[in-house]
C-alpha cells in the first residue's frame, strides 16, 4: 500500500477476535485510528445491536461519527433493497488527496476497475461509496470490494470512501486475503462478515450491482436530500470498557433512530419497520430480492 499511494496502514489486534484498521499519511495517526477501532469493537462485543458506533477522543466527535455510521448503513440498505441507482462522481474530486496518475497505473497493472458514487444524501450529510472489481469476469475473485464514506460535504465523504476501498482492495486483490471460514458457516443472523466476504466471491452480487445500482451512462441521476438529520437520532455512550480502562481517553458512542433503517446482517429479514422505511425512501411499494444480500459488511 505505501508503495502505491504513500499512505500508512496499521492493524491493531486485541485478543483473537477484535481488530481495527487505520490508514493515514502519518503512521502514528494510522495506528491511533486502528487502536480506536479495535477498542470500539471490543466495547460493543456482546451487544444485541453493536452497529452505528464510533470511538473518538471526545464525545462530540464520537457522536458525529456514530451518526454518520447510522446514515451510511441506512443509505446502503435502502439503495440496495429499493434497487435505486447511485450517482456517478468524477474521480477528479480526489486530485487533492491522491495521485490519480499513480492510482490509474496501479489499476491498469492489476486489471482492476473502480467506480466512485454518491448515494442519496440527508439534509446534513453526504454518503459515498467506491467500488472496485476485476476487469475479467472470469477472474477468481468474481465480485467486488467497496468502501463507504459519510461526511458533512462531498469531499470528505469521497476521501473516506476511497481510503476504505483502497485498503480492502489492496488486501483482497493484491494481497490475496480470504476468509478461512466457509461462507455457509458465516451465514447467520447478525453476521457482517458474511456480507463482507460474499460480495468478494459472488458473481450474482456483482451482476445485481451492475444491473440496478451502477448508474448507466445514458441515465442522469439526481438526488433531493431526504429530510433527515442528526436531530432525528439519539445517542448513548458505551461504558463497557470503563471498568477495564478507567482512564481511557476515548469516547465510544452509539447512534439510534426509528426514522432510519434498523441495521441487519445475515439473511434478509423484512419486518414491518424495515418495509415502512423502504417504502418511504422509495416513495412506492418495494419488491425485495431476498437472494442478493446487501453489501454493507
């Protein structure tokens, strides 16, 4: 990764199951991000719903980031289940943070393609995803990898999405990372790992993305922000680590809201709340394809 993009990647592991990853030009900052993510995962381990959480050095920052997680999951599941196309974003928006010539050279060398897309925004946040896949549909990795970014403006959202996608793309396509557990054993309620690895290995998921979500060249996509904001969410500080680390300089916060979709992982479950939220987002009844799980993992 550093050889291609001049960014440092750090992985912090705690125990056997909780790890975090961070990326930044500064190695110390990358390590700090990885450490915070690992501790966040440790703190939420065992919770019935560990999603929409974030760890940061102060409560205000953690609250904002938890809200962005809430928005990102809601946007992804709504677009996926409603089959609503994304909006194409020109890669030139990345020029300030990335050397696009070097990035394109790396992609060409490894026969990879990327796409940068915007999802329907809310009144106070933008959400983006970057997708990456192999040009050869018969390549052993037949699906895609992706990264998400959410921020107050489009530039911060696309940078975060790019960081996350390139980190995973490097591990999967260049580093040949793979799951040591068969996919069928990961398919259980609450399993985000199943979604994460399935999208890498599923031609069906790739075809679904290209058919419904990837914007067509001759189709103009435009969005009006949904009238939702941070005021529609509530927040709770996660205190499970306080006894172990009483002086930990880190706030871990979870966001919740009945106005956003409730996060779900594993086999699709369309309860009354989920269907109502999807119909609201779609402005019409929704026919969900249960055979293609969503790609937020």
